[in-house]
C-alpha cells in the first residue's frame, strides 16, 4: 500500500508562519505536524508515500528525506492549486495498481487502521459534527455510503469526512478524476475528491465508513494550540531544570536553554530555543527562538524570532524581532 499525502497548500490561515515554512512543518506537541502523521503511517506498516508538494515543497522534501530515510518517498509537484481531487490525480499516475491511503497533511489522527486495511472494501474516515457545511459529508445505509456531497448547503448529514481515505480501486478513482478534469466538472472552482468518489459509487464501487474519534485539526492558530494541548497531555516524562519551574504537560527540546522561568502548562519549546526570565503557557515556541523578560499565553512564536518585553499574546512569524516596554 502507498500513502498519498497532499501538502501543497499555502496555509493562508496560519500566516505569518507559512510565509517561510509549509504549514505541515509547524511544530505541535514537540515535532512537525507531518512528523506525527508519518510516525502513525510507519506504525501501520505503510512504508511508501507520495507527497504532493507546492508552496515551499523543497523544505518538505528535505525534512522527509532527513528524518525518514527508510520511507520510500516520492515527490510530485501540483503546479496549479486546483483542489484536493486534482492533487490526488497528480499523485496517481504511477500508482494505479496499488491500494492507496490518502491522508491530509494538516490533520493528525489517532485510530486503529488494521481492521480498515484488512477489510474487503474502500473506506472513508468519518466523525459526527455539529456544522457539516464546512466538510464533505457522507449519507449512509448502515456503514455503506450511498452519497457523498462536498460542503452541503442543506444539512443532509452530520457525518463529516475527516481526511482519511482508504481506496482499494485506485485505477477507478483515477478514471473518475480524469473524467472530472477532462469535462471541467468542478465544485466551488476546484476538482473535488468527493465528486470523484461519488462517481465511483455510481459505477458500482462499494465504499464504507470507519469512525475516527481522534481527529485533530492543525489548520488554524487556535486549532494548532488545541491540538498541542492534546498531544502534550500524552507526555508522561517530567524534566527538572535548576532555576526553572515546569508545570506539566510540557515539551522541552533537549538542547533548549532555560533560565529563571515558569513554563506550562501546555508549552512546547522546540530545539535551539532560549527562554530567560519568562512565563509561558499554552504556547508553541518554534526552533531557535529567543524569549526574554516576557509573559506569553495562547501564542505561537516563529523560528528564530526574538521576543523581549512584557505580558502579551503573540502570533508572529519566523525571524521577527519584537520588544515590548
């Protein structure tokens, strides 16, 4: 089986961080979002992956090849951002004879996939939501999908697709996507993966669902911070540092320099950071950042940023420098 991971998005909702870093490489719970996804795939014995890149794609390639040398990785570029369906079609050209597992690059998931992969049918991960208008949704007869609709205007189902797609018949999916592209059939200006899978159903393909309770979005600052809380709550090891108070759960990189500070709860301090005379809670401090004489809460600090000053809530990008008096 091969995973297909679309990572071409610009990440508009996570600016300014995504000016200089792909959103899938933003740190959450001690490692990049993409790292959590790849660790899960390897745990499920998925050893091959195709990455559909675009914005800052070379950084994604460098990260994957450096951190996951045992993964059989392919990289294809989505030259035009024409939607998720187009991204998957871009990746499918050389993989139509394989079963595929599509996973969105900005979503961390926690579900046992063994039963899904051992099944005889394609299956999509779903979760009940209150506002289905923001998602693709599935209408089902028991666990068999009868209809798929992308972002419905009228609430026909609250069963949202969460970005996990196990497809046994990749060749048929490719044919259906090709039909949408050749006939310029799009929804909301994009080639929709849900439309292609609906065509598969209409052509007799059985597609089922599987429940996903552990589904953590990393697409916005507030959801990135809430996902950070969930991931940190799983860390059991505690560190003691002279002169600094640690209020768990906290992630501290081994080489982070910490002096006379109070950290936590829910603080992620990445590699190469220096924290002095500061209080930080419910925040993510990215690689190489310097924080001095500052109180931070609900904040995301970019790589190599410098913060000096007083209490505040900040969301600043890489290599910024701020002094607050």
